C-alpha cells in the first residue's frame, strides 16, 4: 500500500500562486488515480482535482477549473497541484488521496495524506 505526503501549503494573498506536492512512499501503480480534496473549517471535504498517474486524463471542480492544474512528475513519484489566481474561498486543508477509480467521491479513495494548510488572505 502506497503512502502519500502533502507539502507546499502556506499563507498567500488573493491573486497569488501556490504549488502543492503529493509525494509517494513508493512508485504509484500504473492504474493509480491521484486526487486532491480540501476541507475548510465547519465544511465537508470537497473534491478539487484528480488525474490518472499513467495517462493525461484529469478532472477539476468547477470552482477551481482554469485556475488550478494537476500534473505528475514521474521521476519523483509526485503529483503537483499548481494553484493560480487564488481566492480566499480556497482557504482549507488540502489532502492528497490515492485510489484506483477515476472518481470525485472521497469514499472511492483508500490512501490519504495528513493534509497541508493553505490560507489565502484578502
């Protein structure tokens, strides 16, 4: 079972950019799906973005589409989330998740990182 770890969170101003990384303890399976979810205080965890590890197939939540980009770095067993034009509404703990189904449902993922805090000031 692969383990994942998020990094790159921090405090930024609205309009700024931030890059999150999800690193794996070992190589991802070829069929792996990696997704980003986020959870703000008092709110449910919500889907942000996902993609297949071995194929350039991705999906984004409407709230981040055209602002966020998910990509892979095969050499480092890493999935990145480039976040541009950030908004205060993006403030949340961001989680990386690993699964095998191309799904935006958190219940379909079986490995989760500990999360990294992202705060966007106005």
